[in-house]
């Protein structure tokens, strides 16, 4: 016959404490679910952290890739391919600077500003009459 050293009262106390802890956790979770602002705030922070992490990670990976490719530029067999790749990356970077788009946007904003000034002058002249 095996002797069990555990106290039955101790087991009962542990079960009651575990039940109370689960009940408290469930109560906290239900309070969280009933507060939409907590959910929105937490999701906003999580999304922000994920976005910043993705941008930072991509920057590090691309930076390391470019650094490794610069090492291989002087190698005889793959150096030419690396130079072509660098030229293509530079070309894409130059194309996506959006300088033309910003110039178009600026000219559009200047035309809108001119029209608004003309309308204001017209309104002022009508008020004076």
C-alpha cells in the first residue's frame, strides 16, 4: 500500500485558488471585450509596432544585401551582373522620386490659389458696391 503524503485540505485549497484565478482572468477578459476603446487602442499600438518592425527589418535586409553586393562588384565572373543590378536599382530609385508628380501638384495648387484669389477679389468688389 502506497502512502500519500498530500493533505486533502491542501488539494481543496489549490483547486479553489485555481478556480478563483481563472474566474478573475475571465472577468478581466470580459471587461476588455466590453470596452471597444481598449480594443481599438491596443490594436492601433500593435499595428504600429508591426508596421515599424516591418519597415525597420526591410531596411536592414536591403542594406545588408547592398553591402554584400558591393563586396562582389570586383569579382571577375559576377561583378558585371552586380554592376547591372546596381544600375537598375539606381534607375528605379531615380524614377520613383516623384519629382514630376510634385511639380504637377504644385502647379495645380498654384492655379487653385490664383482662382481663389480672383473669387475673393470679385466678392470684395461686390461687397463694396
